[in-house]
């Protein structure tokens, strides 16, 4: 196993998360264009959308100048709770 680098470019991580979010969303859109697939797998297709939203939300947090403000602006309550709030620790 290789050593973890001491520095990771968080902007690059954010870019990759954003790209993955877009790719997952596009995959879901492509599958939704097939009416048979869409009607049989609507819940799974909705999961694609949620995955993409979470990836883009994480990317926004990594890019943010103020993570507290970015976390407050995050529209995904489940993700917000999992990441916690600095105000919850007081």
C-alpha cells in the first residue's frame, strides 16, 4: 500500500466530484429516455439523481471559502446532518 500524500488538492477533488455528479446525472437521464426502463426502475433512477446531488454538494463544500456558510446553504438535509454543524458541538 502506498503512502497518502501529505497534501491533497481539494479543488481537484471538488472538480472530480462535480464531474462524477454530472456523469451520474447524465446516465440517469439517458436511462429515463427509455420508457420501459423508466417505468420498471423509477426508484433506482431517482437514486442516480440523489447521488449526483450529493456529489455536487460535496464539491461545493470543498470549493467554499466559508464551509459553515456552504453547509448551511446545502439543500440536502441528510448530508447536512451527516457532516454536522459546528454549532451542534457547542
